[in-house]
C-alpha cells in the first residue's frame, strides 16, 4: 500500500472530514499540520497546484482535497489508487 499523507490545518472542517473518510476505510495516514507554516504551504502549492487544505497524497501523487478523496471512494477506486 502506498503511504498516505494528509496536510491539514487546525481549524479546517474539510480536514476533519477527509481524515474521517480515511479512518472509515481503515487507511493509515500521516497527518502534517501546516497551520502557520508558510514555507510548507508554498511547497504544497508547488507540489499540488492547490492553495487549500486538506491536501492528500497517495505516495508522491496528489489526489487533491476532501471532495476529491470522496470521489475516489464513490467511484470504488480507493484500493486501486493505494496499490
């Protein structure tokens, strides 16, 4: 299984929701809080093209945010993406 990393902030309801989706599907993940970390936020923008959190990575692949994760799950492709 590819490692899952989720970049979050401490006041983001979508971050909470995305973590809940991962937990519901028994997907282990590493959470990195970028609250107040401008350098890490710039890095995220460079890596994903997105300014918002959460940013979810399966290995080195950015899959996007919470709604993108939910779309992967709804399409039945979570296992495929994690392989």
